[in-house]
C-alpha cells in the first residue's frame, strides 16, 4: 500500500532499500536513538502480522523510514509508530508530514489511539510529536538499552482520533 502526502510518499520498505536504510540508521544523529543499524534494518524488513514498514520518499529519494505496529484485537485496536529521518532532511517538516499521513491512514483503518515512545532525552522528537497532538502518558523507566550499553528512559505518548494536528 502506498500512502501519499502533500510532499512525501510512504511506500512499503523492500529488501532493495536495505543499503539506504542502513545509511540512515547509521548516521550518528539517528543511531544515537535507534541503536545498531544492521539489526534494526533486518527487523524492519521482517514480515509480521500487524507490522508495516515504509520508506519515506521525497521526489523519489528515500529520506527516512517509518513503521507502524498495530494491535489487531478489536477490544484494543490501536497502533504504535516509529520514525527515522536522514539528518540531511531534518528541520524540513518531512518527518512531521510522514507521521501525520500515516496517523490519518491508521485512524481511517479503525484505530482509535496511536502511541509513540521516544527516548525521554530526545527533546526534538518530543517537541515534534507534541506539535502533532501527542500527549505524554508516562515515563518508561530504563526502557531501552542505548548504544552505550546502559538503559535509558522512554516517554510514552499517545494521540486519540480527532486530536491529530
């Protein structure tokens, strides 16, 4: 499935994207938050029910990656989002647009709530997500292991249908 935005296009991530995905995830600005690129790329390429990984394209060039993980149980019916944008494209609103487009798609598919869980110290990401309408839910203490081998806190944020800005 291809999802179109005003400037960005989200299309399924393929094995042909492996090198570009590794380049993006290996940049120091992204690796600081995502971890080991090879492991992450392989995880993004795996096919699993409820998980979708997309290349974020701008004018035909892959400028980032975005993923959704859906809770398919009708009792819960929500989804999570993860995103990484190449540092050369930071500050241009492309990540914001990609999240907005994917969020609108997920809401249209019947999800009532979306979550995102940046590192608590990633102030830029938290700022972007807050501007989109995500609200802090709580601190996830020692949530993920960072590239330095120590555990770091995460910030759980959510967005209800109708709150997307």
